[in-house]
C-alpha cells in the first residue's frame, strides 16, 4: 500500500468562465520506503503549490482522491490524523511567515516535541533540538535564545527544516525551500536535504522553479505545464534529453553563463505568440508549440511511456500509453533502477547555469481557464 497517493486528482478553483484548472488528473503514489527526492518543476501558476496543498490535506480535490496509507485523506481523523501530521511535514518558501516574532526560536522547536509527546524529559527535548539543529548545519549555541528577527533568512529556513526533522517524518514536502535565500546558502540547505534523506531515509517532494537545483538533488523530475504533467522521469534524462516540446523549450532557453536568470522567467520571455492563450480543449501547450498538429487541438494528449519517461505529447504516440496516466510505475522503475544511490550535488550539464538562479521575483501566472 502506498504511503501517500493521488488518484486522478483534479483541482479546479472558481466556477464557469472564471474556473481555473490548477491541477488536472494527477496520479502518483509516493513510496515511503524509497526515500527518493522527486522534484516538481514548472512555471509560475503551473500547479506546483496546489499539488503540495492537496498532499498536505490543506485543500480537497475537486475530483479524484488523495490517499494516506490507502485511506481518503478527507476521512482520516483522530490518531491517524495525528500520525499523518507527524509523518508528512511541509517546508515552505518564506520561513519568516511561520514565525511568531514574540517567541524565541526555542519555542518554535519545543512545541512540536510537546504536541506529539516525543520527549521523556526537558533534557531529552533539549538534546533532540540540538541534534536537529546540528543536522542542518546550525550551531545550537548561536541559535537558541534568539528571536526570529535576529536570524538570517538562511538560518530561518534551516530552522524550519530542523523543526520538520524533529518529528521524524517519512516525507517532507518542500515548496520552493531555497528560492528566498541567496545562492551561497542555497547549496548548504540543499546539502541538508540530501543528508536527511541519506541518514534518516526521508523522502522529499521538492517543488521548484529552478531546473538546476532539481537536477542537482532529485532522482525524478515531474514537469508541470498549466496543471498537467508534460513530462516525468529520471531528472538526468529529462534535463539532458527532453522529449516534450515544453521541456525542450525550458532547457533550451536557460541562459548558460548568467546566474541571475530564472528559467521560469526566461521561458515566459521566449514564449511564442499566444503563450497566454486559454486552452479549453486539446493540448495546453498547443498555442506555444512549434510542432502543433491538428490532433493536438482536439484532445489532450495522454502520457506515453518512452523508455523511463512519461511524455504527454502526440509526437510520442507510437509509444505505449502509461496505464491510467499513473506516474507511479514509470517513476518507481526509475527509483529501483537508481539503486537508491545517494546523490551528491551533481555537476549540471553545460546548458544549465553553473550557479543556482536568483530568487523568484515575479509571478507571471500562466493559467488555464475553462
Ligand atoms: N485559492 C485559489 N483561488 C483561485 N485560484 C487559485 C488559488 N490557488 C491557486 N490558484 C490558481 O491555480 C493555478 C495554480 O496555482 P499554484 O499556486 O499551484 O501555482 P504554482 O505552480 O505553485 O505557481 P508559483 O510558481 O507562482 O508558486 C494558478 O493559476 C493560480 O492562480
Ligand atoms: S501534443 Fe502537439 S501541441 Fe502538444 S506538445 Fe505535443 S506536438 Fe506540441
Ligand atoms: Mg507555488
């Protein structure tokens, strides 16, 4: 039984002409034992945070279901709910938002231990906190006793990760965890995530705008475009040999030497005419696609399985369809194939900027209405 699973999950915000399909028919099961890092990438408005919120139970699907240990998350209550809240942790983009300015950091770290009854004594609590801080590369002596405004953005972000770690989660859903910190700290924080996965077997869903960091730390990569999966598979293969025209546009439009460029913005800038067009039928990418065919405008392409990747494009229509559009089998094969080999911060391919791109500054909000 899968640990956390989405089955045909669709999330629509609004109604009628104003409706936005934030996520469409997304099926994927996260295996708690695989301890994989799966990256979800896409432009602003592609549905990444919606997926995170659905998996965390912060919002309910319009169609389909999110299952926690086989049970619809909407029906999970009591002790099971508490287990879910401990096992699935979230790390968000802006750690400052979760801090109460009137409490010292100690309070933020002590509360989860108390709430979940994870310590036997005050000294046990203290030990656990110190260990968690040290794991993410922070010196407890420097950090404890301080107020949030006395910490840097990178320190706050790492404290958020340490806080998640205290609960010994099975899965951490990290939504743009490094986009608010500068490039020098980004590598340190990403190294912390890798360490957690290696030492504690924690699985990660790493949500990002940034293909470079996705490439560096994840085994699998899911590319979303306007709420739908465009391509998914081994991160290396997707980035080095993209098959979907959208992924090709993303990878091809990354400026090589300029570390201040974000690929999300680059793509918006490089978009062909009609990029923001509303697609009510057929392939969402058709208005931007250089290979568009008549069939593309009629029915949305299913996912085709090409090697170890799934590609939602009619250019791949000679390949078999992914049964039920479920990414699980495609990505699980990848995980097993990888043999759980610990990744280190990998050398990015030549087409990617060598430094991580700058933080998100804008939200172009590519959205699909129907
Ligand atoms: N509460 C909401 N009400 C209405 N529309 C929403 C709501 N939340 C998200 N949306 C819309 O759903 C789409 C997907 O949004 P989402 O936040 O998931 O995108 P994202 O990929 O996380 O973008 P970003 O990279 O900017 O964070 C967008 O078009 C967004 O405007
Ligand atoms: S299905 Fe058609 S329009 Fe969509 S990406 Fe493929 S070729 Fe382009
Ligand atoms: Mg988001």
